[in-house]
C-alpha cells in the first residue's frame, strides 16, 4: 500500500501539480472529509474542488483515505461543540451513531440533528488549526519528495 501511495503521489506531481498545490489539495480534502455529517463529504469535496479549480481526483483520494477519521473525530467535535455552546446532550455511542446512518441519511439527520449541529460547531472551530498543521506538514514532506525525484531525473 505504501508503494501505491508513493506511486500515485509521484504521478500527481509529474502531472503539473507543484508540492504546494498538492499539499493544499490533500490538506483540504482531509479537512473536509472529517465534516461530522456522514455521506456528505464527497459532494462537499467535489463542490469545493470545482469552485476553486483544484485537482478533484487528488482531493477525493484524500477524502476517501481519511474517511475513518470522520467517525473517530465525531465525538471530539461533539465534545468541543458542547463545551463552547455550554450545552449538554444525552450520551451517544458510536453504535447509535452508525446505526442511525444505516437506517438512511434523512432518518439519521432527523434523529441526530442536535448532535450533528453541535458536532459541526466543534468541527468549524477545529478546521483552521487542523488544515494549517496538515498543509505545512505535507508541504514540507512533498517538497523533500519532489527534490528526491529531481535528483533521480524522474520528474519533469
């Protein structure tokens, strides 16, 4: 899997994406993919990619790769939203969350609307630092990777 990821990144770099632009697309794809409403991130990433003329395949790759984080980070976002809003909701388990979405998207929205709104508030507060950290980390890594390709005469 490591080889496939490196090979995919290499192809994207050789298709004209600079390390800075690729870092932006991947960081944005991951940041949007952790939006706490399951089933919406593909559309959100597509919309953002088209509006800002970003590389859609790279953004969707980041979106799909980060999907497990969406479920894992729902509860920290919910806790952050509860803390900021000074509200308190009944405890919600991961099983309840996933089973509500298994019943259907609109059913889950109806049943979990209060939780989703509070989790979205937590996400909105956390995305700027998450994006910045991811972007600068990826920029550093991809710039080093690009110079490695240049030394090997692989990149254009």
